[in-house]
C-alpha cells in the first residue's frame, strides 16, 4: 500500500514533528536570567550627570567581571540596566550575591536591584526575549535596593548549595502576568533584605482554619445534593408516601447538619 495515506515514512514523521516544535527563525533555550537595574539614576543625574555616569561605568565593570567569572554572558543592555544569562542556576545566584556585596562595600558606585529566574527564553541574535526575561525583570523591580529576588524555580535548584537563605515573600501577581508567582528574597551577608515583607508586592490573604472548613463544607453540601436528588426522584416515582429512599435522604441531611455544627467559629 505504497500510495495509502496511512503509509508515512519515518523521516517524514520526524520532519513533521520538527515543524510542530520549531517556528522558522525562533530558537529557545532554558537559561537562568539575571535582570538588574540601577536605583534612582534620574535623580542622581539631576544632581550631577558626570559623577553619575562615572559611577555607572564603575558599577558595570563589577557586573561584567562577576558575570564572566561565573560563566555568564551579558545579553541585553538598556540605559542603566542589563540582562544576563547563565547556564547554571547556582552560578547565577553566586554572581548576584558577589555583585551586590561589591556594590555595597565599594565607594562611588550605584545601588542596584537584581532579579533571577530560571525559564525558557527566545534567542534573537545575541538578545534574549520572552516571559522568562520579563519575569526576571519583574522580580528585579520588586526587590529592595541592594537586594536580590528570585523565583521558585531558582530556589529549587540552588537551595542548600550556597551560603545563602531563601525567604519566601510571595506569592505575587507581577504586572502583565496572569498567574501568581512565588517570590523569594536571597538573604546573605552584605545583601539587603526587604524591611517590610508585606509591602514587597500584592499577595493573597492566608486562608484561615474557618475558610478551609467552609470550603470543605461547601464540597460536602454539593456531594450530598448530588446523592440526594436520585433518591428523591425514586421516592416520587414509587408514590404511596415516603419509602426507603426518604430514609436515605434524611440520613444525608442529618450528616450535613452535623458537619455544619462542627464548623469552627469565624
């Protein structure tokens, strides 16, 4: 059946699969993204442009040295910020920590915020694009001056491998994202920590015991209703007054009533 539509050569299958997973001209890779931005550069420029530019150059030298030392690469630069990529999560966090320590300890340098995320990115020449880069930038925006914020993906890979603590400060809903993201602050010697965790980013209210109990009770009522409807229908069809299905409905109702009585006070 050489001409059959069901006869597909193996190389055609591979070519079709490749077309399904690749878009012409688009390359993707999994990388740890470091996003950094200087704090209040415009205000500093207004006071002294020359000193601010010189401080920015000195600060960038620290970034370039630390990123290169840890096997990373600066992919994008714009104004007073930059985007870098690392093949290793641990090396990316180590680079961020060393950068912030150097900036904090040095003189005539600019303070920076840093965000890190491990994710899938689009490669466009030497530039990196996509949600992975955008999320790293949002983490940077939320970080305190001199601090580092990372995503859960970074924590999963780097926790226990560095002399640093990862403290949860989320979840948060970053700008232009549809799903919440778990955010962590990197705590290490010489790294600024958020002074007020509640002000870091918008977060969900923590569910109370009452909320959890009410949610479970709502599910119980739904199951009870689904179980009781067939029994009521059978009882109506049989006629002649209440019969055994009515006993089942009464038992279900009593069970729901007892669960309601056990709900914790609000």
